């Protein structure tokens, strides 16, 4: 995994979240992104980054939309490649 600039990630997360909100979550890959997020929580590095992000934004990820936005932001920034 590449190093993640949390500020840049947060900006991309907000873009992804807004896109999902505007489209009422009817976006290709939404369900898969949520499932992927849930599966990835078994990896320590992923769990740690989720925790760091929640501290950074002073809020928890509590909805499927937020989890999908998180996954889409990672993908958009090429973090996993």
C-alpha cells in the first residue's frame, strides 16, 4: 500500500460521498464497495487507517454511504495499486 496523505484523502472522500448522496447511492459498485470495506476491516493496516481518518474528521464512519465513499476514495487516489 502507498503512503496516504490524509488531508488529500479527506477531500477525495468528501467528493465521493457527495456523488453518492446526489445519486441516492444508485451507483455502479456501491454494494461491492461496502462489502469490500467490511472485509478489509480484518486487516490491521486498514483498520488503523480507518481509525486515523475518523480521528482526523472528528466523526465515525457509520453508514454504508460513508464506507463506500471511503473505498471509492482509496481507489480514486490509486492507493491500493
